[in-house]
């Protein structure tokens, strides 16, 4: 049975616009289940163990950049190395993504934000309807982190397609962590275009040769663009 997996992650909250939370990001990662990614997963697990983390550790890119939670005791070199492990996974796997960054300042409130997301998701499905209906089964994975997204997934997808929705635990699926990476990189791109990067982001991505902005554009954003689904 031809099966399409869609992993969904988000970044942001549904509260009012604030300086520390100006955007809401939604990312979908698509994977054909017939494509075996076992060797890619082995590479991630081996790399994590080599860096002193459990093989099933769920990489969270935001805390990794800010040196929070599981990464507070790791130096910059170690954290950058872990970040590149996830980037290489996305770059080498046969996956694609589609990500949106919504401005909370422009949308104003939760209802308008949810409406905008529903509209964009519906347009993506409609404009790629032949692709989606070519699959015998579509399974959507989300961690139920925010009820608004859970409701959005169930209502919009099922309005257009027949899908199965499953709760995912981040440590169980590296592809869910890939969606987290897509959220982070999409947000960083929008911040460069508007507000600018934070001090921790500048420190994390800058190199002796390039500023953080240039390093992101030269490397990471190119990977993001090559993997973009649906134009």
C-alpha cells in the first residue's frame, strides 16, 4: 500500500503579539513510506551517542541554539555539531517540506491566525490535489502540542482528503524533529528579513569568515529551498 506520512510541527503561541513572540510558524514534512531511511536514522543515532546523548534523544533546535534544557552544559562546538547532524539528515533523506511564517502583528488575534492557517493549508492541498489523492493512505503525525493545530489538522485535511491522524512522540520519529528544524530555519529567515537575529542566534551561526546571516543564506537556507514541496 502506497503510504504518505506527513509530520507537522509548529513554533510560537496563540497569545497576543509580543516582542519575544512576533511570529507563528507551521511546518509539514512529507515522506513516502516506501523509501527506506533506516541508514539515515542509524547515522543520527550513532552521531548522538558519539556526542554523549542517548541514541533516541529528540533534537530540539530552538533550545540547542539558545543553550537551554538538555544542552545547557554543552559548548558551542558540540551544539553546532548536533544541529548539523539534523540538517544533514534532512539534506540526504528523500523528504520535502512546506512551511509558513505568520505575522501575529498583522493578523491581530487567534481567530484570524487560525483562519489564515486554515486557508493556506487548504490552498496547498487543493493546488496539489492530484498528488495527495494518488496515495492509498495518508497518515499525519502531530504531538498534540497545541489544540488549535490538532483541530486544524483534523478539520482541514479531512475536509479535502481521507487521512489518519496519529499522536507522535518526538523521540520516536526523527522526521518529526526534521519538521522542528524546518520551523526554526523558516523563522530565522523571516527574522533576518524583518526584526533581525537575536544575540544567541548570531553567536550560534556566525563563522570566522561569515556573519550569521550570510552563513545561514549560503548553507542552511539552500537546503531548505531544495526540499520545498509545492512551490
